[in-house]
């Protein structure tokens, strides 16, 4: 019978290492030319590619600058080009406390003192001059500290009555109390009230000077001229450091975030005069950038006054550039014989399976890095830039039009913003759910490069209390009256302790009995805990379960004093408080703004410099994620051991 052929023997060729050291074997020694050529072949360097290097480019850019700004529900107004957009959006009316008022008066005194020293010379031999320059300055400054100023204006500081409950917040703050007491009785004057009097326009600060200056008429006229000229300098200094907004802030207190709209004029082939409107409805991070904006195409969703067409804000620019290769630290070299000397080891990147961004970055850096060219060009802040055309010339003389990877394709033509295959980076999203052609322009908002931020002058921790079925706004930091913040819990304790010293009533004697328990209506919580209770919205539908959080007030019970409601100390929670009528109107917060993790809202001073070096100062607000739920231990109808 035939047999099945097969291989029953074989030979195997295998290496026989003579040493355990493979260092020299893996080297690419210069004298080993054949080995180097083999490695180049493995890297694909001998594979012909019909491409050339970019050596020249022509670029056409259309730019339209922002010209209108609308804060919240206020009327649109021209955008202030001398302010960063954060300052224009966040700034709010400043509450001038004692320290700020004192600073303003000190600046005024320093201003006129310096001018008198530099411009006035007193001849001691003149019989009409009985004072020195230093004594003259003291006389002039004393005139502004007197109690009988023009128009019955008294700018002195006074201590409030120490036997009134309304003064408890003042006397329970020892720092503010002692600082005010040290500047009463003509030691200083209220600089802010002085500014308000000056800012009325017709008032002349020389009206304060009614005393005999003990100098001749020529010097007296010169002193009055210095005081008159100092008015303009003083008001300019105030406006630079404490610029008050012309309208309300863009802060939406119900949603705990800033909401505003900007607009820029634009021309298109279809519409020679149109307007681009960008909406920011959820800005609360404190760092404003392009991703805080959405492009609004529907004119029914914004104020028609934003459409202020001004052709001076539109420009077109044509220029040429020499492309250069993209380089970055850690970039691998495409040639085998190039020696790499980089500071970053991209091969040591260890991303997790869910870290998509890091994986994409590593792939770009290790594979496609040498395929990218850069065209450096500086654009003006506050502009929408649209690249109309890019034509690149390579070393073979071929010209190639570069299409946008974000908005068009040679094969498919125009693409839509909801196409999952669309590549987009630094692109504005279009507001709404309808598919639309993506906006491929680059938006450079006119924001500050770096902002210095103070310690919080106010801080509120919103927490959910499921046991009490409410939300608490805990005043962690409250204003101290000296342009800073102080612990809210300690401040509340000192306030209650001072109120107890004002109690004049007698505590009723308890009737002796043999009961072993007692009934307590409710326990108490710290006074810096402000309650927010759920309230159903007034809607026509009876089955609606939508609710909001309404600010409430707990009663304060102190034996010997009338029962009062505990009110918040911070401007963050004093929303809708009318200081003129001392009335508290309803204040609501959307329930979804206080998640289970809670929310922390802070109020801080902000300071930055503009491009020309001008200092800008304002008060802004920040919101961050909270620290989880909490419990106030609030309970009612308690039975306790007697």
C-alpha cells in the first residue's frame, strides 16, 4: 500500500550567543554602513513619496471685532475697549466700608499736602506769614475734618449708640470698633461722602477753607488754586481704582452664574450688513475664554439693539508667510541617523483606558508630528477671525488650497456640526439642536492675561440637608468692615453674646414639679446658617412638581429681647434686600444649582493690568463644587430630660 509522504527529520538554525552583553550588538556604529542602510529601509526612508516641502503661503483673513455688550437683562451698550471683558462683566457696585472711606480721605490729604510742599514757598521774614509750610498743611487738612462744612456737611466718623440692637453687629466686631474709635473727633473724615459731594459737579472743595491761613494773600490764592486743581485728580484716582458699573452686574442670583451677550458686525455674500451674536449663559469659573461662548443664529433669542452695524469694526487682511515645521520638546526625529536630544519622553506616557485625550496627544506626538506646518500670525483680541483662503506653494512649484478640516471636505463638500467624523479644535458651538453648518472662525475674547485674586471677602457653602428637607447657605466668611473677610461662625457667636448684654427683661421662674421630662419646641442652629426652603412654582398645571429654593429666616430667641429674624450678613445672600425701606423681598435659587455635592460661591477682589499698563480693580464672584451633604441637626417637638 502506498504510504503518506512526510518529513520525519529536520534541521534548525539558531544563534549561539557568546556573551550576555548585547550593548554593542544593538549599536548603530558609524563604521557599520550596511547595518545603518538596513535600518533606514526598515523605517521606510527609501520609499518614494510624491510630496514636496511647503516653502511659501498666501493667506486671506476676515476679522470682525466686538462692539456691543449686554449684561443679563440690561439694555445693550457699547463694549468698553479699555477694560478686560471679565471686569466689564463681573464688576458690581462696591459697598464702601470704613477702611475704604478712610483710604480715600488719606489720599486726598496726601494729594494736597504734596502739592503744597512742592509749589508753596513761605518767606519767614514776611510779617504777613506767621506759619511754616508744615503748619499751613495742618491748618488746611483740619478744615476738611471740621464738623461745620459747607452745606452743613459733617464728614467725621462717629460711634453708634451702644445700647441699641441695631449696633450689635458693630460692637461685636472689635477690630472695626477699635479702628473707628481711633479716627473719631476730627482725627480723619469720610472720604467717600466727600467724593459724593465733589462729584455733584458744581461743588468746590475750597468752600471748606474758612479759617485764617495766617499767610499773605498771594500764598492764600495759590493754596486755594491747588485745592481746586486737586478735585480733578482725586476724582480720576477714584474712577481708576473704584470704577462703578453703569448698570447692574451680569450675575444671575437664581442660577449662581454670569449671563451676558456680545455682538460684532459682519458682512457676508448674502447679507452685506449682519451681526454675529455670541451668548455666554454659564460663566462662573473666574477664567473667561472662548469655550464660554455659543454662536446664536436665531435673532428671536436676543435683543435687536445688539445689531448695531459699524463698518469700522470689520477688516480684511491679505499677507504672505513662510511655513515652518511644528517642533515641541520630546518630538521624535524622523531620520534614523539624527541624534535626539529632547527633554520629554513621550514613550513613557502611561494613559488609562479612559484617558482619550492623552492617547490622542501621544499618537500625534509619536506618529504625525513631522507632518504639521505652522503659519504664525498675531490677531487682535476681541475679534472673530475667519480664514477665507490659504494657498500653499511647495518646493516643486505646485500650489495647493488648504481646506478647513472643521467645515468642508473635497469629497463630501459642506459638513454639519453634528457629524461625528468632523474634526474640530477651538471651534465655537452653535446654540440649538438643529443641524447646521459649523462655524469655523477663531474667537479671541478680550480677556485679561493674568488676574490677581484676593482672599475671599465672602464665602457661602450651599449644602443639602435631607433630614431637615431644606438647603442651607452657610456663611463661612463674612465681611469684617475693613475690606476683608472673617470667620462667619465666630462672628455669629460674638453677635449673640453682645445681644445678651442688652437683655433687660427678667427670666421667668420655673414652677417646681416632679416631672422627669420637658417639652422643647425646637432646637437652634448657628446664626451663620441661612435656610432655603423648597417652594413649588406658581404654574397653571396642577400636576407640576417643579420647585425652587426660597430664602427663609430663622427666629432669634434671647430672654429679655424682642424676637427678631436672623438675616444674612453677606451680599451674596442679601439679594433683593431694599436698604432704603429695610424690606426683604423674595429670593429664589433654582434647585438644580445646588446638587448633592453642594456648591461654594465666593466673592473676591480682582486686580489686573491692561495692555497699556492701566490697573483695573473690581469685585467678582466664583462658584465651585461643594463638599457634599451636611446636617444642621435641626429638629422640632423634642422631649428631653428635665
